C-alpha cells in the first residue's frame, strides 16, 4: 500500500510578497527597480514598488508584511543617496520592534562609472539588512565580460556579487541604462522571489 504524500501547505502555496524600496535621482534607478519588479513578478510573486522619498504609512505597512525587501539607490559620492539614507534611518522604528526580523533582503545600485564605488552602496544595504536581522540574498551570478570571448552584453557584466550593479553614462537619461544591466536586475528579482518561495515553503513544513 502506497502512503499518499502529504498535501502541500496552503501557506506554502501563497505567492511570496516582494517589496522594492528604492530612490532614483534622475530615473536610472527607477528603470532598474522596474526590472527587478518584472523579474520577481515573472515567478508569480506579488510585487510592490515603494519610492522611499515619497513613502506613506500604507507603504510602510507593505514593507512590514513583505516576505522580502529589495533595496535600491543610485550611488552618489560613494554611497547611497541622501534620500535613501533618510529612509534607512527611519527604519530604526522597525529595528526597535524587530519588525523585519528574518525577512529576505537584496540590493541594486547604479552609477556613472564602471565601478563608481557601487560596492560600498551594496555593503551599506547588506549591513542595514543585517541590523534588522534579515537574510541577505546575493546576485548568484558569475562575473561576465571578463575575457576576449565575453561581451558587454553578458549578465553581471560589471562583476558584482553582493547585488546588482549597473552603470549608465552621465550624459544619458533613463533610456540609456544598459540592457545587460536591466537583464541582471531582472535576474535579481527572479532570484529573490524564488528564494522567498523556498523560504516560505520551509517555514510551512517546519510548522506542519
């Protein structure tokens, strides 16, 4: 007699909720935020875009209930924008209550230079996540565009691992965001949503 497999938990079957908390000074980072949204939505996740410089109480509540929060900001003078820093400091109310404990987190950034000290911005995001007790999701891609047979159109063409790093020429508008960087941001969105689904299923299995 074959023992039937246990029914999947209804909690595990609920699509994860991903929130993208971002600031964009000139529109370039908004392009990346939309790409992250599309990637996460492709997996079936429910996705919310939150502009941190215009955040409302309702949107704070969305962040509180999300399974994963993806942080995004341009890199200005070697770190996230001042608007994002204001948001980060405002999250101290959530830190005090551990409201974001054990959520997933990830990040993306854009600058005008190939490096532009974007790593520092991604590190800032990851430390912010760690202070909240969140679990950091890295990009999960090898570096691209690093050999004579490689191409600037490769995913992760700039070789960042902690999160998604993009570069846009300073004299180009949002339509100048590199297609490979957009595709890399989409990959990040899919990865975060997929990991959020795995995490939710694991929690449901442990609770069963």
